[in-house]
C-alpha cells in the first residue's frame, strides 16, 4: 500500500513524495511533489499561471522557497495531503458556526497558504 513513486528534487536531489489517492484502478497523483529540504514544489497542470524563471520552466518545478502552486493543499504554509487538509479543516470548523461563511472559510484557507511555519499537527 505504501509503494508510491518518488522523484528527485531538480534543485537539490532530495527524494520527494507527492499525495496520491486510490481511485480503484490504481493510484492517481492529487498533489504536487514537493521538497522538504529546499522548499521547491512541482508545478501542477491546473495551477494558476504566473511568471516562471527559465530554470523553473525547464524543471517543471517552482524554485526553492517560492510559493507553491495554487492547486496544492497547504496548511500552515506547508504542502500536505488532501487527507491532512480535510482533517485540519474539520478540526477548525466542527462546531464553528462560521463554516458556512464562505468569505471566512476562503480567508482561512488563504491564511494557511501564506503562514510561515506556525503550528501544524504532526
Ligand atoms: Zn530540493
């Protein structure tokens, strides 16, 4: 069950993992590969477009320390799996009447995306 593909970071060669989901006929990637060492992350096929450096274009990855793609699940400034993102969301909003306030929830996700370090479970 844990046989998931890894990729070497194009910037520092650290072995990186991505989030995969079992779709019944196999595992499908549902998040970008990302490097815990230098902070580089894979450019997603549906990410909002933004200016890239030559190196980023060639590598297909955002550079070290650059913001991650718009489609990645991000909690506390770090890329997490869709499972972690969902459970953090549920922890935050279970019993919290603001969960149906779309603007509040959008702001909360935006804050998770830009948080530096901060407290994150596990
Ligand atoms: Zn790296």
